[in-house]
C-alpha cells in the first residue's frame, strides 16, 4: 500500500464512519482546535466533552482567555489534571494577543514556539483549522502507524519517534489534510484501539504489517514499567465556626502549581502548630477516610483530618490563604483530591453533621 492508497483508504473510511459531531468540529477556528487538542492530551474524548463546552462558554475567544483571572482558568480546568497545560494555555493566549494581534501564527514552526504547543499539536492546529499540510503524531496516530509499519521499540525513544514521524510525513496527503488529520485520530480511537483492535473493519488492514503478522497488540511497545515511589501527607481540613475550610494557593511552579489546596503536613502532631501560626485554636480533631492519588511519577497517600478551630483570636487571613465556603464555593482551581475532600465535607455539612 503506497502513500496515496493509504490516505485514500483513511479518508474514505472517515467519510463513512468518522466522527463529525464533536464540539470542536463545529465552528472550527484555531482557538477551538487548540483548546481541544490541549485538553485531549492524556485525556479521553468522553471526559473532555463537558469540559470543552464549559470552557468555550466561559472563554469563547483567545482574548477572553488571555484576559481571564488565573483562578477562573484553573477552576474551569479542575478535574482534567496536568494543570501545567492550563497555565501554558493562558501564557500562549497572552502571546497570541500581544504579539500576533489575536490571530494564531500560520506555520508549524511559529506555533511550536508558543508555550505548551509541541510539534503534533501544532500540526493539528495547522491542518484542521488552517488547511495546511502538517503531519501529527498524537497517541492514537502513533498506535496506527506503529502497527502499520510494525515499528519496534517504545515510541518515547528518539529513534523510534523519528521513524514514526517519517511515516506520518510520508502518509499525510496534499489535499483534505483537515479531514485526514481528524480521520487518523478517529481511526486510532475507535478501530485501532489499544487492547482490542477491530481489524476486520479497518481500512488499512490489507497493508498493516502487524495485522499480517497477527501481532497487532505487540505494537507500539509499552514504556518500560517502573515501580512508583510512595509518599504520604497529612491534610488537615481546618474548619471555622461558619463551616469554612482554610485553603492556600500553591506556588505557581511545581506540583499543582497555582491551584488552591489543603495544607500538607508530614505528621498529625504538626496540626496544632499550623493552627497556631494562623492564630487559630484547635477545638477537636478526628481522622477521616484516607485516599490515594496517583501522579505520573509517584503515588500520594493522603491522610485527611477534620479539625474544628476557634478563630476569635485569629488576625486577618494572609495573602494566598482563604476560608473556603462549602455552601457557596468560590470559582477556584482545585487539586483533584482536594476537590474530592471538600465535596465530602460539603456532603457531611448538608447531612447535618458537625463540620
């Protein structure tokens, strides 16, 4: 199967079986395609659907994103994870507005200079919204191509990645590049799936080397597994007389950068010291059910504690700290496990239990 036959087969399949009603396929422009591509990194389409609509309703243009408060952007992103994506999204929006007058640059090279935009994302923006011939290599396309050429090795290795990029360049057509790009993503997401590919309905089965070998699920080779290190943290829910919980904003860089979080301590015995630093007096404290949050490079075992405090002797809350009202929560960016713990606290409050 040569390159023309490859792209023709993919496009014919897309016309009949591809997805044409995704939100970011409507009213196509570089901003909408860009936001969808960033959201779809490391995230399933089913998860992104609601987030994308909510984000576009709140921030319909790149200028709106550039001018929005960071808390609003992180609030809209809460639950999607990998929050560096959201911070880079806003950084890039500001550059597009300030340096390009609100219009996205029309080349892959210039797009990749924007924060958070790699070669594949730039290719998707350029091809889908601008009609430029630009190959992409997201996770779905890597899988399709790795199987089609039976590419040995883990795609994260430079040599393997280069081979897959060469294949992406070879098979990307000169025409209908917008449809072809979407078609390749759809093919990987719905037919050439990770564990149970439906090869009998795949338009590329006749030329797919992995299929001909009967070794479809051997490609692409997975990342070598490493045992995730374990960390532990005590997270106190310091709760005042009004049922509000004390949160702080984390530094802009690092883990959960710029998000609001519960304090993290190494030991339960440090709770009273933390309270005293804020002029608070601990009245009662009790352990709550723990939870584990998995990051890409470690697992965090969280031990939450419900701590009722007396605030009468407390001074005004300092910068980057606030009392979070469970009944009328402010629009803030929250780390996923913190959001879960606050929801638990809210449920207890609504059930009439002591906060």
